């Protein structure tokens, strides 16, 4: 059975439609099984609408506006210090620096735009940061050893990012990386006949991000990333290899202050990581003949899903008094999970902060899911 990552959408379900293989019982009786019943996708990834996260970001607009007037749309420090650290539980600073201070939340969500990297971080590694030219260069390496049956499997990543603030109204970031997922492929795992143990998976990727001011109170941000992946299979299961898989992700954001006074409006349009091209080679067992010989047919399955998930997010917050801020966020998702026939999904958050009291709730229409949270903090 194959557990597909969200990047593949319904590609395998389409590619394996009307294709059967055969399983055998103790009496060698062959039973036909639809191949598309053996593969399934995870729930589609969405922009974060956690009540806890939304409440933590809901704070005084007036204070944000004062900070903005001092620093512009750039939120990182101009006097960064070089650093080196090594750890047995390392988080790649190069990845974090690329996504931090990105403006809209959808520009800063690694699991949304690059699930391969966010899924293998941790383990032994190091981070190195250097002032270079007018910007800051960060390089990170991580390596994780995972027990797989009786063998240890190594997953690793090497990422470099560079950030430069050309002015307080114009910043950009670049990222380049290599990832070795071991027997995973873009987050895909397999068992039984889909077992990928012993395979070798490699992904190369590149990303760019830019943010610039428009007028006195607004900014536009854009992020795009691409990846290319291959897998060489060493087992005798269904999968014989995966070749020339390209994928991409993007996000566009707009932020502005003082639409109606002491408020902030944020709008973003984004697409999570999606496979655009590539093939999976498969050998599919047929019905054995009278001598017990099992014939095989060979297929190249296209990995492009039927749809393209796009998420529209609109957020608004406003100070209604010196100590009180209200906020709301709406997200509309089309073709969730990159499935063309998927039902459109709408989710909404509303919350309020008053001094040390935070109260908020959210609702998702497709699943009728309701979430609420209230907390009170005492500071001294």
C-alpha cells in the first residue's frame, strides 16, 4: 500500500484506474485487486487557521504601525552577527531564515510550500551564518538516522539561503538545497508491494522571495520555489523507479495599514507544493499460468494530478480602543489536494484581545469543524 504525499494529488488514482493485479491465497488462488485501491492520499495541506496561532498573531495594530514607521517592511536586523552552531537535534536555520519575516503567513509556512524539507529536518547537523556583501548567508546541514526494520536509513539535507535588505522598502531572499529522503519520495512512503526500502531518493530545489513597499502604507510580497526529484528502486515490488519529477509552489501577498484607521488588511493567493511532471515506472503482476509462472506488465504512470489547489486568504485586524483589538481571517480553497473535482472549502476565524484576555473561534464548512479557545495571561 502506498501513502502518497499531498504533492501528488490524485495522480496515481488516475494512472492506475482500470488496472488490476493479483494476490494469492494459501491454495495459490489468484484474486484480482484494483491497483488504485492500493494507493491513497493524505489530507490536503491548508494555510494555517489554528485558533491558537491566529490569537498569538492578533496584537495591537498601532504598535505594529509604529514599528513599521521605524523599520519599513523589513523586519530583520541590519546588524546580524555571524554564528556557528552544531547539535544532535538540529533545525536548519537556512530554511527558517528564508521563510521568516515573509509578510503573509502563507509565505512563511515551510510544510505548505516545501514539505520535503520540513519533513526531514532534525537529527545531527550544523548551521553557519556569515555577513556577505550587503546581505547575510546561512548554510545548514542535517542528517537523521532512522531505524527501518533491521537496517538504519539516513536522511539528510543541505540548504543555503541568502537575504539582503536593499532598503527598508525592498528585501529579497534566495534559497538552494539538496535533500536525500532515503526510502521516501517527496513524503511518499510504501509498504508491502509498494515497499520503497533500499531505494535512493534525491531532490534538488531552489526558491526566491521578494517584498517591496507600494506607496506609504502598503507592500507586495512574492515567493516561488521549484524542485526536481528522482528515485532509483532496488527492490522487486511494484515500483521500478521514479524519474524527472518537477514540482512548484508559489504565494503572492498584499498588506496595507490604515484602511479605515488603526487597522491592517492582508490578502494572499497561494498554491502548495504540486507535482507538475514526471513518471513512475511500475511492474504489475498478472494471473499465474497453470505452472505457477506469474507474468508482468510494465507501465509508466504519469504523476501530474488533475487539479491545482489554490488558497485565497483575507485577514483583517483593527484596534477599537487602546487595549482592545479585534481580528478575522477568511480562507477559500479550490481543488483541495490538487483534485479537480474536490469540493470548495471555506474557513473563517474571528477573535478579540483585551489586555491579557484572548478569545477566538474558527469554523470550516466542508467538515463542519468548530474550534474555540480562551486564555488569560498574568505578567509580572
